[in-house]
């Protein structure tokens, strides 16, 4: 039973050994980051993954054509980095240009 305030999860031996292996190899490096135990390492990895996931999720923006103008649904704007990115794609630019959609700048 884990101590109060903790919960345990069960993983296969293969998964455990793999993480343990990486942990042992990077122990010194991890200690520099304040990671001093195997469970601390797993926590650190999970935290990092979630952080990366958030960063990635923020990059997904939906850009739509509204009334002949591009509109970014993430920023709620007609001129943002995402719109700029859409215009920087040659194939997309050509289609937009042929339809008379112009970059606001
Ligand atoms: Zn945007």
C-alpha cells in the first residue's frame, strides 16, 4: 500500500525496466535537476510530457474563410501569426488569391 497522499500504478516489468534503465543512466544529470529518486523521475517525465502536450495543443488553430476574409478562430482575429502562416503556404496562397482573399497587411 502506498503511503498517505500517494497512489500507486502497476506497469509491466518491461516498461519498468526500460524506465529504470534510462533513469540509472541519467541519474547524475537528473540529480542536477533535483530529481533524486526513480518515482521522482517518472513524475518529472509525466509532467514534461503534459507540458509538451499543452504547447502542442496551443499550436492547433483553425483558420476559416469568412465573408471573403481569413479569420482565425483561435485568436478571434483576422490578422495573427496563424493567418500569416496560412498565407505563407504557396498552394493555399494561390487558391486564396484566385478567390480574391487577400492578406490584411
Ligand atoms: Zn491565430
